[in-house]
C-alpha cells in the first residue's frame, strides 16, 4: 500500500518546499487605504419599524473638528445588527469607517439590549425589522441611497438574511462567520441536535429552547429562518469572511457556491469571531476597499484579484499562508478516493471485503470500542486538502436508527492527533430532514457524509486518519439508540474521498 500511495502522491510534492507564509495577502485589495477626514459623532436613536415598534441603535456619523455632524450625505453601513450588549465596543471597531466618510448604525434586534419586544433569532419579524432598518437609513437626510450591511456571527447571519430579503437600497454586504441555514448549520447538524448551541440558547434566547426541540424536522419553521431557501433572491455583492477553524466555514462556501458571480471569499486561519487580533488578520483596508467600491462608486477602490483568498493551514512547519484561487473548490484539485480497509488501513486500492463493528455509547466516551478507525501509512510527500472530504459509509444498525460522525484527522509521527474536519448524519435523514425514512435493523445502507470544507496541509511522514463513530459530543447530542454499527469495509465497501492539491492521479 505504501508504494501505491507514494505513486499517487508523488506529484503533490511539487510546490511543497518550505516558504515563509504571507501573513497579509499581497493583493492591493488588502492594503488599500486613505486618510481619515472626519471626527466621530454619536447619537442613540429609536429607529421606527412598520408595526410601531422601535430598534435601539447608536448612529455614528462623520463630524467636523468640533464633533458636530457634517451637513453632507454619506453612505450608511448597518455595521452590526445583533442580540448582544456590545454596541460600545462596536463603536470603537467601526470608528475607522466613520472617519473616512461613512454613517454607521449599531443596533440591537427586537427583544435584546434596549430594543423592546420578544427575541426570536432570525425569525420573520426580525427579518422584516432588518428590511425596515435598511430602508429607514436610506431615507435619512444625512444618508445617500446606498446602504451596506456587515456583522460577525449573529450580525453575519442578519447580513445574509438582509441580502436574501433584498431591500431596494441594500447595495452590498460583508457577512463574517455567517450561516446559510440555521437548522442545518447550527441546530440539527445532519439531522442530529447539537448540544453546542444549548448554552447559547439558555443565556441569550431561552424562549427558543421549546420551539427548537419541537421542530426536529426541516419544516416551515426552519425555512422561514433560512438564507438557503431564498438564495435566488440575492442580487448584491457579498464578501464572505470566515475562518478554517470556525463552525460556519461550510455555509461560507455554500453561500459562495450559490452565487459565485456575486461573491468573493476570504478564509483565514481563524476561530469564531472577527479576524482582528488573530493570526494573519487582514486589517481594515479590505473592508474600506469593499465599501468604497460598492457604496461610494469609487473606481479606484480595488476588488480582490481572485474570487477566493484562502490561508493554507497545517500541523507542520511548512505553511504557505495566503493562496489565491479563481474558484472553490480550486479548479486544479483532484479527488482521491481511499478505501476503508478491514485491516484498518486507508488505501487508494481495493482491499479484501469484510466488516468492522463498533458499539454505540449511551453517553460521551472516547473508548476504542465506540469507533472504527482507518489510517494511511506515513505519507511520502506533503498532501494539501482543499475542499470538502466526503465519506461513503456502508453500514447496518442493530437499532432502529443511528448517528454517524465522520472525523478526519492528521496523525503526527509521535501519535499526536489534530482534527482536520468532520461531518455528521442521522441514518433516518439519509435522504434529507424533511421526511425521515425508517431504518430497518440489520439492513445495510449506503450513507453519504460530507465533511466541512478545509484548506489543510498534512506534512510528509504524517498519516491521514478517518474515524467513524456515533458520538461527537458536544457538536452532536448523544441521542443514538444503543446497539452496534456494522461498517462494511474493503472493495465495494466504505470509502473516503478527499479533494487534494495539486492534481494527483491514482495508478
């Protein structure tokens, strides 16, 4: 197997020579800038909604030397519309844009902060409020008719929903760590309830605990809160910003794929939250260039040279940093399919047919018997994954349903394991979460589990590993019924398909 895998991967050594990572992309888009011209003035306002309610907003406008608002019209940015008490910090973060001629709105959604009402994250009322907020801004005497919207996490989600609802004066958006579908990305991953979000619900939106549990299937409740359901309505440019360690990297690329003609992507080595302060932070120039281009109509403001700027992450010393691609997945990527072997190997050649069995735990455990694990031999050359690995798991369950977690790892020579990516699927949701299909105990099913996308370099000498298990707490709830899972292995059985760079040929 080592010889065959070496032949497969030998071409991938090209371009893998050690090079200092570029901490900031060299593209002019990222180093754009212009001098500050104004001071920052601030006013708390109650922005009226069509039903008579109001949103609490801090309205920060360009001022003169005496901190009096300048009597001119400037483009307006809904800088963040969220459910958190962080408007003061957001004022600091956004001052750079006010000083360069932008009005900034910092607002709490209905039922949060100083905005009265009932909080229903991303629900129809909140979306209607967002629409009204954009149109209100465009109608103010101090604003031009060009409005943008941005935000991180909650604010990224509201930005995407604003684009999907298409208010007439919305001209562009910058969603950071944003979803495409609240059900799929956050609440029921692969049809399995996520425990990760429950702490957030309890602290921020306790009224959602009942409804979220009462809607385990993908019904109108979730469609009403989905960007994906309204992708076709989006017609404004989007700068999707996110991190390869963030929980919303999958919808970042889904939103790109829905509108590659309207979307640019910046994917960095970041965890959840704004890139500012994290490794390879892109600074402020890119955001200013984006708004100058779309809200001021400044032809001298550049766009990214390529549609995707991605920071290649790695567990080893060789890291190439920022890379540019014309599309995602990269056009030069090639799919490498590896068979999950009965002997625990992971190989590009078919091996003897068989099966491996693991026991479904009734609570969280790392016990060896709660998973089946497959691994390559040490890699003869660096391997770069660029895209979404997909597992085809041929499995039978002794229970009437089951959960699958597919975890893709990098294993170092000293045994250190670093998770690269993962995906989940409830067996009864194998053909979607609208109408689950029964699972007959003992019957084998072919289950496709797509992992989140990544851009990751495995160094030579490391091993690529995949775990198949039912437990991945807290990302998914331990709600699978007790029993065994029989995974068919070898030729014609289970496999992992990995998109790799540069192109490789299986021989």
